C-alpha cells in the first residue's frame, strides 16, 4: 500500500485536495464492487461521477454506500428491466 499512499498524496497535492478528506479504502471498495458487479470500465467512470457529484455538492453523505448497493444489485436490476418490457 506504500505506492497508494504516495500516489494519493501526490494526486491530492496536484488537485488541491486535503488527503485527510479522502477515504481511499472506501473508494477502492466502491471501484472493486463496480468492476466485478457491473463492468471493469464502469469502475473509474463511477469514481469520476462520484467526484463530480461531490464537487457539485449533490452527492449525499451515503453516496458511496448507495453506489456499492447499486453495483451489487446490478445483475438483478438489469434482468428485471429487460424482462419488464
């Protein structure tokens, strides 16, 4: 995890973010669930969308948990949507 610590610190410095505000483990858990439950390319996209929502002030306090739940239920949600028509 040493590389992740260094990368997080450098990226935060570059972006003007206080590293103490970044819950890296939570974001890694989110991207893992999205990559496995939805599709690998959806993981960085989801992290980016979450960042946009955070920056815009529209992300709820439990946004990460909601996205993890969406990813875990993706297969069921999409099969229900496909069979509803």
